[in-house]
């Protein structure tokens, strides 16, 4: 059996060693699997995963080769990023699942399962002759691999890093650094379902020293036993269980695995790669199943579902799953996992010091049975109740990943009679009024509120906000036949018309522009309106075809202070096109200074503008330390003759407009949007301003 360079380290830690994938590996340490699982979820676990196969692929033909043998779109993988992918066969089954890393421009690192390393390498070598100038090296024996997973992983890793920085705080981001003189390739990837976690690639010579250093800093050694229970709680697939062959020896279609939708691409750039036709048929069946259309189950008979037992017992691999008296599938992975109980709600939700256990697993069941389906599992001849669930763990609220339990009592809903009684109960009303008064007094007089969007209105503005015009419909439309007059849809609105005109005039004077729209209900709606209007403008010559979206957008990334509403997951989502190469929203982020992630590196912007030619540039941040380089970007756009709109979302700095901070229109902005209730002390509304006239 193979031994990793850390073998003696495991022995000195009194690990229980077992054979796995041809390697002698630690199953558990003296603390035990349960404790190792819990330590990873609450603190940080350190895993030796050097048994995994590691191939370096380089050469001018590397990309065409990877596009042919892997299911994901390798062309969309830029340096500094990684992606989950699958090695498929012509039938649409998985030879293996893998992770592709691109730390450097001129080479790729492919990590495969230990048990499949030799098989995968032989498969690649049979195909390589058809792709000239491709080098595929097995570096498993030269490169060690560690995994540092858990809430404290970032704190520990940044504390030992001598040179370089951690990967960006986004899944699949990569970076290169140095620890104790050893070059370390760092990836925000992992197999534990943790919010925070890193996988590290180190030469064999430095692996032992770094292993010891991480343990000294507080990481706990974790073996394969807890690694399996962690991945199973997170619902991550394992080759030979959720991928490969089912208990009857039949091939499991790749799209039976929920992660296939992230791992399979049908981008035209890939061409006719191995298994594409079969995968396309599976994908079409999968889309029908999502619409509750089960007419094409021949191509996707079963799907992997998460489940949790509601009865007593542990569901093990191979156990039959039933719906009433009919078998509908098998358990592919199952065990009893520990979890930390939580206390508090919302942002106050924290892990307690009390743990529990629950039986969870993954099952390959008939496709017509979805989530929240009561089923039963045969455990030693006894039918044990279970339920299919969407997930058993969630990790989007860092630093902790939290268990999701499915045995909570239903929420009690009061009947109409009780609700009516409460509504007329004067004591109840008085209690609520007192709470409202106490809360207002506390917020306005007993504390210093540092949130600018929650500034307190003046008494005059507060009184005006409760008067009649504030609660009237005021929609109107400009009618060309009436000499551009604004015609209101409701009568009795002359005063509202007068106030709107005064507001527009004052804001136009304040911003130094000619056109203002002040009826928006928020800054986000102001941005949405601009995006919608731009799409309409871009499609003004063709009203019959499907509207094309904004071809390319440049903005500030959200983790560098950018506004949520200017992100593809925010208001921009429905208005920006997909990049045909990356298959992601066609958004490029401003480069930032290495020493200051909240300041744009203007020296690099021109090159990006020339390459991407964005139709919309969105300046502005929600975390503001500096003025935006409006004037410089305007000069670049003009010099390159780009057909580009420059928009400045001033939501957080609208009240700072002027010669002491920034005058956006003087500096070259085309459009300004903003919130009128942050540094601009108005009511909670939004505004759009420009110099455009029809």
C-alpha cells in the first residue's frame, strides 16, 4: 500500500490506520470520529488528503484536451479559479469526479479520487495521442495535499502565511503564498461542507513542517471517518456511492447527482466532448422532471435525494428505500452524524456546547419522488420512517455551517376568531403602543445610531410625511400630444404636481444636471429602473424579437465595497447577458490596489475597458473610503471611443456632492442614482439624475 509523507506523523498521533484506495490512511485519531466531526464544525480540522491523485496538464493543446475529457467548461476557468468537473464516458456515466485548478496561466492541476488515479491516467493516455502538444504528468508522488476546514481555518492560515495573501473570500478562488520558505498553493475548496475552508498543495519536502505548524496553531487532526460523515452531512457525492454503479451494477447517470448542474456544460466552445449526447438527453429529462413532467424517465430514471430518518436506526449503504410497499431505490450513503445544537434566532443564532446525533444519508430513488416525501428504509428487515429533504446542512452564514433539522414542531397559527379578539383587546393595543414609543425613544435619544440610512427626520419632515399628499396615488405620464405636459391619472393632485416640480428643481440644482426623477421608492429601484431603461434603449430598433440584455458591465465587486443592487445577484441579474465563454454573468470587476481593496487601481482600468468594451460602467460603493475615478474613466471611454454609459450610484455619498468630495456630472458621469435617506438627509426614497433629454 502507498504511504503519504505524513505517515509517520499519523503513527505518532496514534491514528488508527486503514487501507483506502490503495493507501494506508488514518481512519481516526484517539479523539474519535464523532469528536473530530464536531471539532471541524466548531473550530478547525486538518486532513491529510495526499492519497488523492494529482495530475499537471500543460501545453498549447491542454485546453482542447480538457474540453474533450471533462464535462465542465474549462475555457471559462481563468487563472486563480477552480471548478468541479466530471470525467464522463460515452454513455453519460462517471468514470470519476474531479476538481480542476488553474493556479497559473500556462498549466492546470486536476485532482481525482485515489481509487481511480491509475484508471483515470490510463484513460487520459489513450486519448492524448489525438491532441498534440499536451503534457499530462502524475505528480501525486511529488505534491502533498492538506485540507484545513472549519470556522477558524482562515485565522490559522493567515497567521502562518509569510508571503502572499489568502484566496479571495469566494468559493473556488485560488492564491499562491509561502509558509516557512515553502511555496503553498491555496484553494478555497473542500469536502466538508464548511463555510470557511482551504485545500493546500505543498511539495513533499515541506508538508511535514506545515502539518506540524498548523497543529501547533490549533488545528485538530481528522481522519477519513469524520471526512466521510462531514461530506455526507453536507450531501456531497462520493465516487462508488453516488457516482459509478448502483447496487444492481447498473451505471448511474451523471445527472442523477444534484451537483451535475454545476459540473456539466453544453457550451458550444466544448465541441463534441465524451458523453455529450447522452448527457444532453439526461439534462432534457432533468428539466422535465423539474416541471413535474415524468414522460422521459428512460434517460433519468432515478435521482439522488438527501434524506433524514424520523424513526430509530441508521440507514446504511445498499438499504432498500420504499414508498408504501413498493421499492423505489436504495441508500447510497448513510450514517449517524453528530451536530452542535443551536440557540437563538436569526443573527443571534449560535452553536451551543451541547451536541446531538441524527441519522442522515443520500438515496438513489425514482425521479418522480421529490423533496419532503415520506418514505421508509429497510433496516435489518424493519421499515423505518424517513423523509427526503432539500438539505441537512447549510453553510451560507459564515463562519459556522449549521445543521438543518427536520423534526421541528409545526408553527401554530391562531384562528380568525382569536386574531380578531386580539385586535380589539385594548390591553394588547396599549402594550404594542408602549413598545413602539419605548423603541422610538431608545433609537432616537438613548443611543447613537451610526447607520446613516436610519437617520432621524426633522420634526417638520416627520409631520409632512403623515399628511394627505404622502399617501395619495401620484402616477402621471408625459403626453407628447399635450406639449409634453404631465397628465396625472387621479384628480386632486395639483399640489403633488407642484411639490414634485420643486423637488426636481432643487435636486437638479444640487447635482448640477438638467433631468431628475424623484418618484423612486428606493435607491435599488432607481438602479433597476436605469438597467431596464438601458435594455429598452439597446432594443429600440427591434420590438419583435426577445430583448437582448446588456452585453457587458464593469462594476465594483461586492466584497470590495460594491453595491448589492449593482451585482449580478442583485438588481442587475435580469438585465445583464451571460458571457458565452465563462457561462457566467458578463460582469467584470474593477481592479483594486493590492494594499487597499476599496480603491480602484486606475492604471489597470484602460486595458480592461479596451478588452471587454462594457456597455455600462457602474461606479459607486456601499463601503466608501475614496471618491470614484469618474474623470479618469471618462477620459478612457472617450479615448477608446467606447459606446458606454457611465453610471454613478451615489446612494451612500449623495449628501457629499460638491467641490469638497465629488461633482459627478462635471467629472463626466452620464447618470447618477442614489438613495435620499443616507448622507443626503431626506425621506426614504430614491432618485435618478442625468442630462439626457429626448
